[in-house]
C-alpha cells in the first residue's frame, strides 16, 4: 500500500473501511497489485468483495452502476473513481464476452478462478497489506511468465478479446506467454472477428500507452490476431516491418503515432491510403484521432518528396494537426530502414524551438488594404494574401511599410 499514490491509497482505504462495517473485507485486485509487484505505478485501482451491488450503492453516497447484473459498480470516493465488483462464479459465455449466469457470494479463491491471467488474480487488502495469491501470479511475475488461469482455450473462449489482451500484457509488461497460452491464442484468434471494433480500439489504445508496443505487435503477428481483430489488415502485409518501425519509435507511442505505424502503409506505399483509411475508419476512432492520423500520412508523403523544403513550406507543415505524428512516423521508419533520420529530427527540433508568433505571424496587410488599393474583391484576394504570408514566413518582409510596397508592386503587376 505504501507504493500506491496518496490519492489511490486514500480511496482504497476509505472503501475498505466502509465495507469492513458490513463484516466483509475489500480487496484491491487486477492491474494494481500486478503493477505494484512489478515495481510500476498503478494509475487506477479496481476492488472486489463479497458485498453485493445493491448494498454497495446503499453504503456509498455517490455510485454509478456499470454492470450490476455482473456485480460491477463505480464508487466515487475520496476524489477517485473505484470500480468495485462483487466476488462471483460464472457459467458459460455464449456470446464470448459475458457469462450467461452469475452467482454472487464467492470466496477470493473462487473469484480468482474466473479471471483471465494469473498475474491479474492477485488480491491486496488495503487495510492490512495482506496479499492473497491463489493462482500463484506472483511466482509467474517473478519468472516473467504470462499464464492463463486454468485452461487457456477456455479462458479465451469466454472472452474473445483476451488473446489481444495477452499480446498487450506481454509487450507492455515484458512477460513471456507460456507455450500453452500462445497455442490457445492462435487457435482461438478467429473469435476476435466477432468482437466490436470499440473494444479492439480500447485494447490498442492501452497497448500504445505503455512501452513495448512493438513486442505486442510481434505477438499479434505470431498468433495471427490482427487479421481477425481488424478484417482487411492482411492486405497491408509487412507486419514484421511495421513492428520493426514501432520498435524504433518513441515510447510510449501514444494513440495517434501507434495507429499510424500499425495501420499505415510502408513509406514506399504512401500513395496508397485506401486500405489504411478503411481500417482507421472501421476502428471508429475519435474525430481528432482520425484527423491527426490521416493528415500525418499525407504530410509524411509530402515531406518525403521534398525533405528540405523552403521555410514557408516547413512552417505551414508545422501548423498542420498531423505534423508531430508525421515527423515521428518518418523518424521511426528512417531509423528502422534508412535513409538518414536526421532531416526529420531537425524538423522536430525546429518546431519545438518555434514560438507561436513564428508559426502564425501577425498579418502586415489584410483584406481592407487590398480593398483600399482599388483591387476588386474576388479569389485574387486569397492568392495575394497567401503570397504575402509566404514572403513573411521567408523573412523577406518584416514591416508593414515593406508589405505595402510589396503589395503595390504586386497589384501593378
């Protein structure tokens, strides 16, 4: 508990103390105990106890039912949102996502048996620091092994997304899946075709928020997961090359760069964006992410065609939403396969050193000046103002007087 952040520890203890008034114990379970065992800093906590959802909602002032039928309630406590799930046992998973029947009131040991991987079945008491590890997840973490709880094929059939989670945990946590886990993931990979794109996207976002995305993609390739999770991705080809490019990217990549590398074409195929765009759209990413990634691919194509553009071209590129992603994409591919990544690194440093006024200098002349010059309104206004900005960005015009003289010459011409 001492390794948890102050806010998370306070929330866990508050929840644990209130649940203790019912005669039950609350446990932190899932990712937080696993990350603590690995020396990582958990970003959130999930908790579990024998207390059923209705009682949890009666105990706490602010709650949000997330899946009461499955025992899950969000508890807003001590400035944090804690997901509490009642201990349960489960029946078959007909829809490969949720159990058909849930029975509450299970023990720690029974609850552990329904979880996906042994490293996610470690329980920590926030009040006493006691740890329970019925599935020996700590031993597996010591051995850097990723193992399913029980029969891996059964675990993957229960939730078809779990093979993708296997790849994410293997990459992000530096764990080696057991041979049985790998074989089961490959055998059950076709089930991913029935998983919603929203759930697939959440897994990919989680993958790109940690280091190790390249390793995760290699496991996805080895177990043939991506082609089932994203139908049509096989048309991209070059999974090994894209994994190698990811290995040369900054870590963690973040969502936009990760998707741009995972779903994008190789550099020589930047003119062919039909399949990447279809995959990106099919994932139902946010409008912001869609805009950034698509603009990054297009800008990367432009920059590759002219790696030493004029200053005005560079500045206009820096103003585009996909600039940072495009430069990082080009840098990763260049470090992976060549040519030299230096031009893109120089461009990134130039952008970092640029003030807002360097990128968007105040106009020295505007449309009113064009009108007062006697020039009739029309498309020519836009063309002249763009040419004027080009002169500014090239640092050939610095004052209003210089701009007005340039304008007079241009109108005369």
